[in-house]
């Protein structure tokens, strides 16, 4: 099975974290369905051109979160993701991104009102691109 993971080797973010974040998102968003057999650690590492240790860590972390389950001798499968887990993930992902955006605004000395106005402008452009601003 091919899993659409994009690695940025120039990123300061550790490789395992890039893989883990993207795989978590694919599972929670339902793009990789419950009971899907994932590639073996060796196959996945080979496909991503990274070490087996990196993929093993990703699988162990996601299994610890309850997103994966391993059956000895059979492989690693996607676990059932409940609606509450999906909602929590969605909220936490957006809060994290917005928090980073606000931190960036503060670092360049934007006022609270400027940040709010920028946020609302971006929301309007994203949800209403037909207005010609995007």
C-alpha cells in the first residue's frame, strides 16, 4: 500500500515527526480506513528512504495513541477512530496552527485588532474565493 507522505528534508522538524503527523492526519480524517493493513516497517522505511528505527518509532507512537494496532505475525493495522477523537484532533490541529499564527503576528508587533482583521480577511478569501481576492 502506498501512503501519501511528503518529507521535507530541509525542515527543522524531525523526520519521524513529519511522518507521524501526516500519518495521524490520514488515519483520523478517514483517508486510511479502519482495519487497513499498513506496509511493514521495512517496506515503509524503504519507500520513504528513511531508517527502520524512524518508522518503528512512528508506529509505536501511533499505537500508543490507539490509532494503530499490531497483530504478531500479521502486521500493523489502522484501529477504529471514534467521532470524539476525530473532533478532538480537528480542534487541536486548528488551535495549534492559529496559535502559531498569533505568535507570528505578535513577533512582528501586530496589535490584537490587526491579527483579528487579518484572520477574518483570510477566512473570507478561503471560504469565498469567488469574490476575486484569492
